[in-house]
């Protein structure tokens, strides 16, 4: 078992400053991400039906644009923020409080919603902590409705009088700052901070927590905003991945083309983060690509109507207003070319890692191990050995990423497919944002290494597995194997409690479960300890089958070369068969204490 997969202890881990920053940033983006579909709907309505300037100008349909921007989007954000703190009652109070901020301002109240939504949920939660247990039986509904209504009213009045005007002033200040940065052509320098922050998994916090709200306010005035392109530009990432495709080494090179397709067309930017972290000098490539791309956007006055989420070239083009396609494509292309050239230069000159040692996954694992050791969190060998036992209690698997979408959904799909093939159909695999994890029994959490600390803070009693890359990790096979072992041990334990023996089966039950009518090939597994025995058994059985006029094929194979089909019967020692069952699902098997067992003569009579 790898040191990447470690069971958490009962003591709650302490939160580092990095985890706190990630948590706050993710909290902000958590209010935006569930409502991205509504933002895209508003952007499409504006882009298609704006009068004038849309692709299909329609004054009637365009009437949806204003109310959606002014009321629907802030209310959804406020509702979501309240729900993040105190479930449904907090969500309702957060929505009520947000309407006060909307009425008390003359600008789209996104920032006000991001303040009042969580504040409403927090106030509702604290109010319930004080009074809910004191309510007499039969008065619960009256208390629930009136407490939320009165509290929401008070917060709405507060928001109208204070928060709305305060946010308007803050908006004016920030807008002036952004306008000044744009006027002096300094906006490209923002990518010097945005690109490294993305790779530290703050991409959703920056994009959806800061740039999207500011971009929407700009777009509502001038019809588009370059701020939507700063974080979502796929150019820097595709440049790095293409450089790895041509000049990389080992598994990093072989996996880069597939990663490039997923990143550029699927919009899953997280997929290129491990490539950068493997060679930190490549930070320069994405930073330079981001700066040059943003400079090009500004040069051609390019922008988007609304947020492009995920950051796919398809989503970017769908959000591009008429007349800006050339500028947007030019910015993406320039960012990709600059990032590719710098990455290629770095990769070609890097002689520090010989070709035969440049294994993407192992290097990432070594880097993480060194980081853990430096923090005093290194995993000792005894924990790794005991992890298989921890899988006995696993009832479900959750993939947790920063936003709960994109990369975690793809990782969950990959593992779900492996579970299906391995016959582990009773173990559900889902995905969610790391902020939504709950500490519960029987839970296995799979997350990226950069988010592992936060996942353990949210679910300290869950079994935790950290991976370099959701799209391609050897940890998935380990999870499958460990769950298969746990399942087999439980099955064996159940069989032993019935009073039946496993090693000394009766004559009538020794072939139970084997369908000899399907068997077309019999395989003897050979390894270092039983090479001679497997060869002799193969020869003997083949000779007996020929004398009996049977057509069944007999081979001597390694366990890695087994074909997982029902027409294969594998014969080996009990320990080897146990290992076989953790790796294959369909193949039939027979365990024998000795490969020259008398059972082999009985097999000749049963096969075709």
C-alpha cells in the first residue's frame, strides 16, 4: 500500500495557514459555483438577444436580462451562502437579507449577496443554538417560521441602510482601481499572481470569488469584460502540455496529449497542475503565457459577456460577443505559444533527470513524501501495512476537489468504471466540493494532495487517499485491490463460521462454482517458488487431456498475463488464488495444495 493513502486518526488535525487561506477562498467561490449555470444563462440571453448588438436582437426576450442581473443572480448567491452555513433555514434568511442589499444599491449586488447570505445563515444558526431547545412541544413550526421571518426582516433593513451603500462605495473604489490598472495597461501583471495561485488550487476562489463578480458589473455597463478571461484563458495550460507532449520524458510525456485535450476542450485546468509542480521552473512559462495573453486581449479590446465556466475554449467562444472573436482567439493563441516556447526551452535544457528515471507518478510521490517529512507528517511503514484492514469498513467513496465539479467528477467516473469491472457494484462513488464533506463512518475520501489537509479537517475519521492527478493515478488500482481483499476476507470469514472447511473440502463440493462447460483453457500460474511445479502440472494435464480426446487448452502463465474471461480456469495454490481474486472478476479458479493433486485427474473427466 502506498504512503499516499493514510487512514486518519481520531484526533482532529490542526489547520495550517495555507489550509485556512484555501478554505476562505473556496468559501467565496462556493457561493458562485453552484450558480454558474444561471450566470451563463444571463450571459447567453445578453449575447444573443441584446438590442442592439446581439446576434439575434429581440427587445422582448432581452427584458429578461436586467431583472436576472439585478435580482435573480444576487438572490441565488445569497441563498447559497446562507445554505452553506445553516442549511435550508439559513438559506432562506440569507436570501431575505440579500434583498435588502439589492434595494439599498444601484449596482448589481454580488458582493453584498456574498456578505449578507453567509451572515444570514450564521445569525440563524446562532439564534437556534440559543432558543430552539427551549421551545415547548407543539410550537416548533411557529418558532421556525417566525424566528426566520423576523430575523430576515431585521437583516434586510440593516442591509438596505448600511451594507448596500457600503458595498456601492467599495464597488466604486474597486472599479476605479481596475479602470486605472486597465488605463495604464498594467492589468496583464495580475497574471503574475493569478497563475501561481491557480496551481495552489485557488483558481476557483480567484476566478469565481473575485474576478467573476467584478466582471459581471463591468459587463453590465459596457457589454463585456476582459476580467472573465484572466483566469479562464486555456492558453497557458495548453502550451505547457504541448511542450510535454514533444519534449517531456517518461509517463509525463505519454500522458500529456490526453491531458491537453481534456484541458483545452473540457476546461479542466487542474489537469496540468501536476506537470508544473513536477518542474517548478515551469511557473515562469504559465506566468509569461498569462501576461502575454492578457496583454493581447487588451490590445484588441477583447472580453466576454459572462463567465466561461469551465475554462474550455468552447465555453470561451460561446461567451464571446460579436466582434471580439479575433481578439479572444489571438489572446489564447499568443498565451499558448509563449507558454509552449518557454516550457520547451526549459524541458530541453533540463538534464537533471535521466530518461530511465523520469517517471511522472513516482517523482510526484517522492516530492510529496519530502514535503510531508519536512512538516513532520511522514507516514511510517506500519500505517501503510495496516491500511488494508481499514478498507473492511468502507461503504462509499467520495472524490473531493475544490469546486466539486470537473476533475473530481472525471476521477469518480474512472474509479466507478474500475469498480464495475472488478465486481464492486455495491460501493457507490460520488464527487463533491471538499467544503461539503461530512465526517461519517465507512467513508473513503479521494482528493488531490494539495487539498488533502482540508479534506482531513472536514472528515477526520474517514479513510483518506491523496493522488497527484484525478485523471491518471495508480492509487485507483490500489483502492480496488484493497477493497477486493477486504471483501474476500469477509466472505472467507462468513464461510468459516458455518462450520464448513475450506482446505479439506468434501469430494462432492470441491468443484463448487466452476462451470466446466464454459472452460476452454486451463492456466497454471507460475512464479519463482513454483515454476517447476507449474511446468510439470501443465505437461501432465495436457498429456491426460490428449489421451482422453479433449480439446481444452492448457498453458503455464504468469498472474499478470491472465485473460479475465469466464472460459479460463486458473489453477494454483490457495494464497495465489486469493491474490488472483483481488485482481480479476470473471475468471474461474481452483485452489489446490499441490499442483500434482489428484483433482487434476477429475478435471479431465469434466472439461469438454
